[in-house]
C-alpha cells in the first residue's frame, strides 16, 4: 500500500515565533507512519525557507 492511498497519521507544521511567545502554526504537509513503526514518511506541500522550526505531530482521530 502506498502513502497516496492511506490517510496521513501526522501533520507537518512550520512554527513561526510571534511576539506573544505562542507561535503561529502553519500546516505545510502530512506524514505517514511506516509499517514497521520505526519512522515517518513526510510529504511537504511547501518547505519553509525563513526562520522558524518544522514540527511533526500525530493527528487526532477527527483530523485524519
């Protein structure tokens, strides 16, 4: 089964720091847990080029 036929298990976000310290989370892609459970395959819609960080979070059931 390929990643294009399964629903993603993770969201990929670019976290941009804000003045209030909370950060702005922009969803930039998705991730699929590998069958062996040892890794995650990522698919980026865009890739950040400015400062900030990339965070991968497991999606909740209602987000899948």
